[in-house]
C-alpha cells in the first residue's frame, strides 16, 4: 500500500507491513497526513524561466511552491502545496517532449497531486509541428480528460487572447517581433489554427462573452466543448479578472494548460477548501558577488543590455564561440571589478539569421548554450553567489550545467520573475528571466533583489 511519509513523500509498504497499520487510530493519522501533506497542484513547465514565472504567480497567491529542475528522484522531498517540474522541452523533438512530460506527470501523480497544469510561454513559442499541442494532447489522453483549457494570456505583460487570437499589447502575435524568434518563430496569431496543425484532436473556443459572464458560463461552455469531443479549448482572456474567473471555473478540472496567468485563480480554489496553510518560503538572499548572463535575442533583452550601467559589458563573438576561439577562462580574466558584469551574446534578428544560415540554427544555439553553461560553472567556482540569467534556452543550459535540482521561491522582482534560491547547503540566489520580460533596468534591479530581499 501507499501512504504519506513524514517528509510528505509517498512511501511504499509491503503486505506484511500493512498488517501493522490496522489500528483505527493509526489509520486516522494516516488519513490526516494524506489530506495535509500531499501536493495539491502538480505543474509541468516546458522551460526553466517559464517555470519560475509560474512559481512566482503561485507563491504570490499563497501557495508554498517548490521548483524542481528536471524530474526529481522518487524519494525527493516534496513538502509543498505546488510542485513545478522544469523541463527543457520547448524546442526539442516533439516525441521527446511528450515522453518527458508524461514522465513528469507520473512523478507528480505519485506525490499525490490530483490537478495538473502544463505551463508554456505566454507567446505560445512553438512551431507548426509542436511542441505545445502534442504535449497537451498526450497529457489529456493519459488522464482521460477532454475540454482542456488552452490559455497563454498574461495581461500584465501585454499578452491577451481575443477571438482565439493572441496579441502582444496592440499587435497580433505574428506582427509583434515573435515571427523572428530564432527557434520557434510564431507566424500565426490564431491559436486554434496553430493547435490544429500540431494535434490530431478537435480544438474548440470559449469566447470573451462567455468569460465576461462569469465562472458558471465558462464551465457550461467547457461542458458543451466536451460534448462536441473538443479535447483542447482556447479560452479568451483580456484582463486578470478573466483569468481569475476561468480559474474559478476550473476548480475541479484535472488538467489545465496555459501561461503563468492561468494559475492566478487556482490557489483560491484550494483556499476555499481549507487546504492552504500560510507558511513562509525558504528563500535565502545572498550578499556575495553577482554576474548577469544574457543569451536572449529578444528586443526587450537587447534594450536591457543597452541600459545596463552598473558593471562591465562583455559582448561575446558568436563566431569565436562556434570556432572554440574563446573560453570561459578568457572571460574570467576580463572581470576586474566588484560590480556585476553583464556577459551577453544577444544580437539583432538579421545577425541571428546570418549566423543560422552559415552554421545552422540548432548548431548555433547549441554552441552558445554550451558556452554559457561552462561559463556559469566557472563563475560559481570563482565565488559568484548571485546569477541573473536572461533567455529560456540560456537559463536551461546554465541550470543544467550547474546541476541545480530545486529552488525556493522568493519575492517578485518584476512581473513573471521571482527571486530564487537553491535548496540545500551553500545556496546561491538566481533570477531566471524570459527574454521578453522585465523593464529596462531589470538587470540592476534583479542583482539587488537577490542580495537584499527576503521571502
């Protein structure tokens, strides 16, 4: 049989052990443990910055949240309300993304979660072949559910959905600059049409009029979608109140998909049931030296690089990286000040396209990511205690290279970006920023937040 151990993790007992559990009082205690210590919400994120974005939302709304890097071991500690498994599956082969996501689902199920959230980027970063649709469809099939909400909206950062189309502020997604994404160019703002290219299942739509009418109207619209055998359903949302409305309608949903915004209304469902306890996070700020690594080529990150004035700027020559003409030790030799250095490979879209045409898109991205991973290891080995990382793929490379396993979630630095500290001895503080997130002074603010703020 399976019960909840005192750490909150599932423990397997043999049949002979089960005979020892037959006293009524012990069974009652086990029932209490099961009710209070299992994970309430199990989340799967397709990249590391997106996972911390989601963690930020859930923590702000009162859920004790732990962000895991990759699928933890079976005996990993899981003393939290919401567990987020951070995968690096956004830009890999869709079959591999599906396999990893299903493995993550199995781990979360083993830890007691009964509601699941598949989190992807609020700009729906994917190609016509995947990976968002195939993963969402596979998770729905595994759980045997339908009318699964698809809602990447994040109004705080300008991402809204209207009539099934995704907007970035006042521009359609495919006219916002995301059509130039180096790995996942978004050339169609109609999320229904994009999903139909990615999936075998029927795709439905819940319009703004239903969302504006309230949670019951949304729930009824989803029931109609299920009756029409629509497995995935794009739901409009143009403001945070819409996301909270949708969240309330999804109180009993087994599977939800979306950006971090879709999680706004979920914690309140658990609070109404008396399942949330107000406990502090384990975030630990770090006073040691900092470094900033930027691999994103987004317009937002390039502006942040231009406006960073607090430390040395070291621009990496991507050709030198590809040809192994520069090493992390070369960068370390240039760091002569006590202020946080900014080390970046970010370039404008035309330069990126030229590099990809000459060296191949995946080869170029792989070389840059590998370099940042090795550089992060060298920086931490030389005493860096705070790392600010810009770009989902860059963050994935850095966290993987450092072999970090889990984070405590701290206060919000900027919408979608929390302060993080690693779980375990000798922690470091980290900020993982999606390329499109943050104000112009984000780098300075993030470095200071990792030093000063406490959760």
